[in-house]
């Protein structure tokens, strides 16, 4: 009994000491000496990336509002927002033609980097579309030219979810393609990091019924075929582990190219992310496959937001919590949270120990300039 009391007392004292140490020496994400306060910069529902002048204006606004990180889209709808020799080879398009319609050699990613450097803002290349091949295009150019890349559902059809069509994220050739784009950016651009989201690494749990995947599953399960129910626990787990391995590979190959490059992911909330998109992101964090995790805590009232955020924290080891930043939804279509609701979300973050967050997306910032300046004042 006496020994037990001593053990409990020792643990308590260590915990107190640990808490004091953390307060004295806060730990930040790789490359940071302050909290992450970021925004996603898109090429959809925004003209910010469509001219050098617009890029400069957007970056300056971010600086004036206290934003220190721009997550800039680099991969969307089978096009890159940078000059890509890989995509030129695969599709004939070196860059999204809408961003450089006259083919002048314009490079929006480089423009964002150049402008951000003037203000000390970090730039993270965001591979928004991930393993999604297209949106309402029956697979688009990637599946048209590589039919074997398609993810198949239980009926043998192209995997489609919420109007997004999908490549087979479990296929090594598809994984190699995706990783080649990531490394192309890491090797050719002075980015501070790369980021995937709810589509990288990811695939709808409805997918993966490709012949080669079925055979691999059978080999691992004594000849038993995958269940027809796509959310069967073991079937979900088996496919999620393949994506876990790919996440580890992304991390290792990015670090081999540039040890200082931040590897960030912004998945959906857990466990929904795993059940619906095979994203077992707590494993990525707790096993050291990421430097930053930004779960999309997208909710429409403060009670739901706080409850969801608190639930996410249960999946992260205490020593990894410094890598965690909430993703906030500040605009979707024409819908935006009220100023009161945004303030409540920021206050909830601070109350839970988060001094930063990442906002989706840039065009939503205009409504909240005074609020953000107040919270992010230097």
C-alpha cells in the first residue's frame, strides 16, 4: 500500500513538473517558433491565384491579418497550379490552363512563395484533390488515359462519392504517381511543407473492390473474399493499413528529399474519416508520420464545434498535441459563420490550449478582419 501511494505521488509530481516545463518552453511544429495561424488559398470560388497582382494582394492581406502560413492549392481536378513536367507527360498540360490561358510561363505557386517571403509567411503546398481523379467527369482525363487506375466499388463501377470520382489509392502505381507530384514540388520549389487533406491519403470505403486488391485480401485471409458490406470493420481496417503504409512512405521520402520540409495532413474528423475514407489519422500522428495535423472541425454551432474538437483530442497522445491545430470553416459557397460564432470558435480553441488554427478558406477572411487582428495581434 505504501509503495502504491509513493508511485501515485511520483506520477503526480512528474505530471506537475511536465506541465510546468511545457508552460515555460512551449513546443511548436517543425520550423515554427510560434503557433500556426493559417489559411487555405484556393483556385475555386476565388480569383486570388489568377494574376500576379491578385496573388500579391492576397498575401499582403494575410500578413496584415496576422496569418503566418498559407496552404496554397497545388493539385486540383487533374491539374497542377505550378509548372509540372510530370503532368505535361501524363496529360499534355504543364499547368491548369485557366491559370495561364495564354501560356506565358506564369507559375502561381512560385508567385505565392516569392510574395510570402517578403513577409516571413510560410508556404505549404496543398494537394487538395489527392486521389480523386475528377468531379462530375466520369473519372476525367486521368482515368480516360489510365483505366486501370480507377477504383472500383462492389458492383465493379468507378468509385464515386459526393460527385467525386476516385483513383485506386491502394494501387502502388497510383501511389507512385501521387508521390511523384509531391516530390516534384519538394525538389523544385522552396516550399516550407506539403499537405494532404480528406482526399490524401484517402479513398471512399466504397472503393477497393479491384481484382488485384481482392486477391491480395484473399491471400491475407486464407482465401476469404472481402465482404460486400464496405464498412465491415476488418475490411476497413485492412485497407486503412495500406494507406497508413503509404502515409509513412510519403513522410520518409519527403524527409529524404528535404529533412526540414513539413509534412502536414488535414483529414476529416475521426472516426468518421476512417469509416468513410479509410483515413486512420491518429496512427499517422502517434507513430510519427506527420509534423502537423489539422482535422477539419467544420461545424455550424458552437456546441457542436466544441464537442467535436474535444472528441478529436482523445485520439492524440499528449506528447503529440503540439502538432494539432483545428481546421475552421469560415466560408462554403455564400455561407459564412456569424462574427459571434467565429469569435466563439477562436475562444474555444484558446480555452482548450490552441493558440492557432487554419481557416477554410481565404475569401472568408474579408468578413472577419477586425476579429482576426484582435486575436492575432503581434
